[in-house]
C-alpha cells in the first residue's frame, strides 16, 4: 500500500504531512514556502517520490455555511494542477476548524506564539490527513 501525502495549502506556505504505509496515522513532515508554481510542484513531486505516495489530500477551506470561500477556489485550482502534473488521485477534504484545532494542540504542548509559524501548517496538514484517513477507514469498515 502506498502512502498518502496531506497538504494544507495556504497563501504563503504549504503544510505537509504523510501517512504511514498502512494508511492509519498521519505525521507532520515539513512546510514548503511558496516561491512560484513550478517550484511548489517540484517540491511536492520530490516528496511524492521520496515517500512513495499514491494519493494526495488537500485541505478544502469552505465556509462554515458550506459555501466555497476564495481560498477553497484556490485549493480546487491547486488540486487540478496536482492531478494534471502527477496523474494521481487528489482529494479535497473539508478543513473547517483545522487551523484552530492545530493552535489548540500547540497550546496543549506549551508551544508559544513565536514558535508556531514554523509548524502550524504542518500540524494543520496532519489533522486534515488524519481526518481523511479515519473517514476512509470508517467507510471501508461499514461497506463490508
């Protein structure tokens, strides 16, 4: 089974997480600083190869009402670009409240505001990916 790459696509940074080989758990990996489109794709391509990922999950920041936000539209476009570039399944996953939850996790471990910038996007990507993995496992258990 191949791993799954999780992305929290923001305006300045892309948080990255990766699943284990069994698709049970997500771990934070790194943060990609946006430079330009082709550099972002090149960085993601290296990670896909290095970790043998066969799917990608991207946080989809829709509004609490369910309406698409401008960031959701940007995530959709980024997902389309990833599909075209890597010919892999790319899943958009509702990320409402993932950043707030990431802040709560960092509060719980005593990580101050100064230390957050470098890891907040990774934690958000991890929460997004873990939620998607749990939902996939739940669907599989209930379809048997």
